[in-house]
C-alpha cells in the first residue's frame, strides 16, 4: 500500500510556528545567532527587531543587539519584499542575491541601452565610500532615464550592488538618514543563495507551501525552484489538501501544546511569513489588516487576539517615570487569558523601561 502524505491540522501548524519562532519557549542565544535562525527581522521601525528578540530570547537586552550592529555582525539593509531588515551579516549576501533576481530582470528591460557590467563596476567602486541617498540620486541620474520618483535611484543602485546601512542605523532609537556602503562579501550564485535562504525559511516557518515561501521572500517561485530540488525535504498536507514542505527532523509539537502569551513587534515576521496566515490569525483578525498597518500584536494560544502600544510617562517633580502598556482586544478573551496577557505585559514593560517606578496595563 502506498504511503499517505500526513495531514497537519491548523492547531499543529500553529504549534510548529511557535516552536520554530521561539515563541513556545525563549532560547538562550546571542542576537546574531537568533537572527540567523529566525531569518532577517523586519526593521522598518527601528525598535521592532529589539521587541521581536525580547519575545524570543532569554535574557535579551537592547545593548546586546546594538553592540552587534555597531560591530557590523548584524547589518540593516533592504532585502525581502524591498523592506528594511536586520540580517546576520555573514548571511546577508545570500538574501541579497535571492531578493535581487526579479529586480535584475526588470532592470534589464527598463535600461536596455546601459551596459550592466560597466555600470555595476562603476557603482561598486564608488559605493565603497559611504554615500547618502541624495549623493546616490545625483550619481545615478547621470546615467539617464531613471524615474524622478522617491528612492528610484537607490533601487537602481541596490539592484546592481549589495548595499547596507552604516551604524548607527539599526540602533534602538536611531531615526537619522542612513549612509549606504557596498557590502564587501562576494555574492553566491543564485541557486546557492536561494538554497541557504529557503533552508533558513523552512527551519524558521515550516512546514510551508511554495506559495508561502514566495510571499515571504517577495520573489516568484521560479527563483527558488532549483533550491528546493537541492534540499532534502519531506511533504505534508494541510486540512485543505495543499502541499506543505519541510526539512527533516524539525519540531512538530502536538496540537494540544500550550502556547504562551507573546507580545509581537510591528510587522513581526511570524505575521508575514505565509501567504495563508490562518496559523497565526483567525479570519476575523485577518480582516483587520493588522500586518499591513504595522500594529504591534498579542498572541494567545499562538494566534493574534489583540494589539498593543506603550508609552513612558514622566513623573511629576520628585517622582520617577512610569510605563503604560495599552492593549486593544480584537476577540473575546477568557478571564484566564486576560490574566496571562496582563502578566506578560508587565514583564514586557519592565524590559522596555527597566528603571520605571511603576507599570500600568490598560485596555483589558
């Protein structure tokens, strides 16, 4: 009798995601290794990667990640879905190579009169020195034909040359205009790059479909098809009959696994890693477009149930500051769930403002 492909329930997929994303239990890892295992962390908002790691890494402090950023063991750059991420520096070339393949095809159609090798060589040499967006715009416009739209020149350059932002970009509170410089590491071949990225993806988010991988990477499936052939994968089915791929010997906790409350950051990768987001968001919550809006969210039993914000309030003369965490539920929560959310909110508040005199949790 032929072997039947195992079917995974929604609850099993939710538990698998929590386990892979360190949302089942916090791990004792340095920030570089955590980012390497989790895949690049969304960094559109400067504080988001820090909050992401606080939800996942035992004993994590913002000073640890800032030290890694300033030592350039972690780089801030545009990769998947043309958005900013913090990336383990030694693996950045692979993500950059995968992300740029579709852009390269488009670049060649838009600029058929430009010699790609010549322009790449020129920009690579020029960008060994740190450059501002304005300087890049002036330099690239000299080639002619570049649209006068925001960041068009930077995208032009980034398509040809792997660019990273220099520190203090990537710091907790930095909002200054970054300076960009070429990353000195050579790019792997497209298939080598895709193989590393897909292996990291499945380790962090699997089991997943080919469509899920494409949604996460922001690339067409053809750009990682050969990589999947190289990887030794196993197959599952979801409850709708769709094929899911995974690496061998990865965590697959049972559906009954108790999943702790976690506070996620803006555009947290667990929200954006699948085309089908049912494993982390019910249909009612998906309709709110929280991922698109960049809300900070709260999970109960592995799925998003609320949004949250925080603020520090300065004390009156002679009083110390306090930190307030405000929670907006999107689903009905049991009394037990509310108590668990409040407890995790207080833990997070102490991490956000270690020296605050008081913590207040509101909204529940």
